[in-house]
C-alpha cells in the first residue's frame, strides 16, 4: 500500500526519511508539489522480483522541489534518495543524501552533501564557515566517490556504516547538514539580476547532468521498466532542471 514502504525498509532508511520530513516541517513552509500521476507510486519487476517506488515531493518559497524517494526490491534491497532543488532566484547549494542497503547485509552506501553550484566549486561563505567548524566524524569504511563526483563539496560524507554507532553518526550528520541548509535558506535574499540567476541555472544543470551519469541507477530502471521509461524518470523525477 502506498505510504507504507518505509516501515518495511532498513531501520536507518526509515529513521532518515522521518528525520528529513521532520526537519523540513520544522524549518520550511511546505506546500504540495505536483508529481505526474503515474510517477508518485510505481510498481515493476526486476529480474523476477517486485520493485516498488514511492515519491514524496514538496515545494517552498525557496525550493522549487523537495524530493524524497523510497524504493525496495522484494528480495531485500532498500533505497532512499533525497534531493532539494533551490529555485533559480536563490544561490544555494544542493542538498542530497542516499542510502542503499539490505536488512540482512546492512547499509552498503551512505552519502550526504551540500553540493556547490558555483563555477569555482566553492560553497557560500556561511556554509563554508559553519561546516568547517563541525567535528569531523570518524568512519571505519569510507568510500570513494564516482568518476563524475566532482560536483560534491569537500564536506561530502560517503561511507559504509559498519555499526549501529556509525549509523547514528551518519544520521546525526545528515540532520546537521539539513537543518543548517533549511535555516540559511529561510533567511536567504532572492537574486534579482538575470546574470546571477543564469549562473545558478548553469550550476544546477551541471549537477543534474552529472548525476544522470549514474549508470547503476539507470541500469536498474531500464531492467525494470525499459530504457524509454528510465530516461523519462531520470529526467523528470530524479534530476530535472530548468533549462538555461
């Protein structure tokens, strides 16, 4: 049933999904975001196993789209994907986090970042200062970013949590990133010049086109739904952008 997926997923995914929505509600003025009717709740088949996808989307005065996706393959693979797309009038980084894992095997990949959209790949000063002041968490199994990962910041966290304590550390760091981001966004001043807005759009487009190079995601979608549907989903739901 739609809306019940997270209760069947890995506990860290359930906790992170609840945390994300709690921080959004506490710090932002949420309103519904219109999702294509056939893309809100999706069921398909992946190598004989049922694939279920739930999309939860909102918008705010500062953000064009807040997207929280939960997915599960019936053999136990659980996925959480979240991205916040600022409106072009706000020169804000792009918050994103992903979890991939299984109930038996634990979380194999956990990533979170506030990704810069500036051409010089730097974060705004306040983000830089606040993030630099944080104590760097220690994880026993850090992971390497993909080849297209130059969109991420120096503060990007990409790990395989190896214990309950490391799962808690990851959750706390995501909550910190997200709370900081929402608070800064809530007091941000909109851009007014076409050149500044154009630069934001260029940065967001670069972020999305790089993310669309994630072959693992595309292959899963193509196997379950076909290449045409996968292209539409990647370009419409996961990493859509306002064309420059």
